[in-house]
C-alpha cells in the first residue's frame, strides 16, 4: 500500500450520558458532594484500527447506530477520540451535514461566505470562487434571496457546491449522495468521480451497494462499534448482505 | 503496512496534545474571516432586532447616564465635577465587561450545535463576542465625547493611554468569557447565576459613585476587585487627565493575564467535550 492519508490506531469513542438529566450547577455540586453522579457510558467505537492509503476510495457499511458517522467525525476532527490516535494527511472536506452554520435569514450569497469561512477558507478565497459555486449549484436567479425561501434540495445543492468547490486531499461523505434532483445527483457524482481520478482519498458511508461497488476498492463493515469485516468490496458486501 | 507517510508530519494528529493558548490563537487567526463575519452578524442582528438600530447603541448608555445623573449628581456635587463624564466613562467600561462575557455564553450555547457538526477553533465564539464589544465600545466613545464637549470637561492629552486600558480590559473579559462559557455549556443555570453575580459586583464597584463613598476599611478591598483596577485605568486618563499610578497598572496587567490564563485553562480542558455536549 502507498502512503497513508488517514490512519486510526485503537480508536475508541465513548458517549457519556448522565443517568438523570442534571441541568444545574447547584444540582451537580450537591450530587458530586454525595458522590452520586451516575453516567451511562456508551462506546460507539471500540479499538478501531484502519489505514486508508492516499488516493484510495474506502467504503464503510453498517446498520443504523453502528458508529459510521462517529467514525467520520473522528476523522473530520469534530470529535477527539476518547482513546487511541487519529492522523490525517492533507486537507479534509467534510460532507457530513451539508451547509453547517447556514443562516436561513441571510441570502444565498451571504451564506456562501459564512459557510465557506466555516470550512476554513478566507473571504478572498470564497469571493474568487463565488461564481463557480453559484453556477454549480444552479442557483443564479435565487442567490440574493434569503435561504428560508429555498427548497431543501436547493439548500443541499448549495452546501454541496461550497464544500466541494476546491479539490480536497481527503473527502468524507456521509450518506449524502442523494442530494437534490436526478440531474444534480448525476452532477455531484461526476464531481466526486473527478476527485477520485485526480487522487483524492475518499471515505464513503452509504447504503447504496451499487455505489460502493462502482467506487470503492475496499470496504469496512462496522457492527456495534467494532470491525466485523474489512476487505475487497465484493467479499464484504456478500457477507453483509447474507 | 508502509510507514512512509509517517515521515511526513500529519496535518491532523489527535494525539498532539491540546492547543496551548498560542496555538489556539493561531487557529483563530487562521479563521479570521469567519471571526469578522460572526462579529458583523452579531452586530447586525442586534441592530435588526431593535427598530432604532445603531442609534440605540449610542443612546442606551446616554439614557443610563441621564438617569444616574438625575439621581446622584446632587449627592456627589462636591466630590465629582462633571458627574456625567465620570459615570458615562464608567458605564462604557462596565457594559463592555458584562455584555461580552454574557454574550460569549449565549453564542457558545448557540454555536455549540455547529461544533458538533464541523471543526472550528472552539474559542472563536468567545473571541467574536469580545470583537463585538470592541465595536460597541468604539461607538460609545462618540456620545462620551459629545457629553465631554457639552459639559465643558477638558479633553486631556492622557487619552493616548485609553487603548492600553481597553486592551487589558479585552484580555480580562476574554478570560472570564472563556471560563463562563465553558461552564454555561454544561449547566443551564450558570447564565442566570452569572447575571445575579454581576449585578452585585456592579454595586461593589465604584462605577457610579466615588470610591470615597465606601467606608474607609472597605477601600482597601477594592484592590482585590480586578474590574476596579481596569476601571481606573480607563477612567483616570479621561476624567482626571492623569496617567494611573504604577500600582493600578500592575494590578490591571496582573488581572488581565491571570484571568486569560485561568479562563483559557478551564476552557481548554473542557474543549474536547464541547462537541460531545450541547
Ligand atoms: N451525541 C451523542 N450522545 C450519545 N450517544 C450518541 C451520540 N451520537 C451518537 N450516539 C450513539 O452512538 C451510536 C453510533 O451513532 P452513529 O455514529 O451516528 O451511527 P451510524 O452513523 O452508524 O448510524 C448510536 O447508537 C447513537 O445512538
Ligand atoms: Mg450516520
């Protein structure tokens, strides 16, 4: 395998949910003194080891609640793992939830700047790419209207266009391939394919077996936070669907 | 498996220990354009909500000043000439402190939803509320200058000292903002408790009355009130036309640095949990 783009070593993630909701500092202090703080610990990921090579398209499969989104969040730097180590080489474009930070009172144009800077770009960067983004999202007539007047498909198109305008080194996709209408789906799939051909590393979560087969070299099957299987796409899919 | 890639430093390494203050500030600088947008959006939305818009920011301290002047200037007639200048400069400083710290708590509670979905420097909301406070402070210097001219208070050359006082004030407030906003994410009642606490603090600080009014044995305790030192640092050059004494300067610098370090430490040790919460 060539150089890694993403590497996870014994990564575990624990969500800690208090048994009872403790809404106040006063309450907390009282219970702490009495040593009566109880948590339900939930390990969403257990000791995950994973190495994805540069330029590889890697799929992740699993039932709802298996920990797929948690795994992607750990790679996207949103969550720091409770234990273990995550390393990423290169700029990450997270397609986790499109349009993070969109403000529905602001116009499409203002939201491009807001979302673009949230993704870590400078204003000048965004300004120079504004036309391309609007073009790709196909929202030219609506770009100065407030976002609340958009349909959900239009919002998703805008989010996708902003997040993928610059080719990233690592692309993280969480079940968002079905964005917008059929025409836009084709366009977005083409863009992702172009990234892949140019050597972008892709981590892909999807329930679409055909997409996995078409795109991925390897697939991991997650089951209750543990690796059930990992390997060539056909093998793992066959076991998963059995 | 090949280890070749490890020769090159990773762009992100979760095991690299938590950002020290400087590293986080570098991150905030990297996101400076987002910071600018957050500040202007806070400012805009605040002005949008009130029909009077920007006028309100200018008017609000003036109205407070008018009420306080009406109520107290008679009482402090002998000790404080040009009472409106005294009280308005005090209020400007006090408002900065309470507004920025309170606002930091509510924006983090709002922005926390965002931290769950995407990586951002966690302290950006606290820094944005300080930035917003600086904009407001700058604006409220306009009514202050107007009042100074109206009552005929001399404009002293010592105004050059004011930016330094504001810098220390901003550092101190950022420390408190970080500490309080980390707490506010975990406990809903912190916001209310803080509001009460700040109210009491206000009356213990000579913002609207001269410090000579306090019983003599309490005056010494003022040295322990960090906001008092910052207040002096800001108001003395404007009102008295002198540079504050070295004791005040040292105390103000110390409070600013200690607050920032403490707030930073509290925030950083909870920063990773923020995305798990909210
Ligand atoms: N913030 C959270 N607090 C507590 N539990 C969570 C949180 N987020 C996810 N979980 C739990 O962790 C498990 C894995 O979630 P997720 O990674 O979203 O799964 P998937 O994407 O595979 O459906 C689920 O059981 C979910 O209920
Ligand atoms: Mg999911």
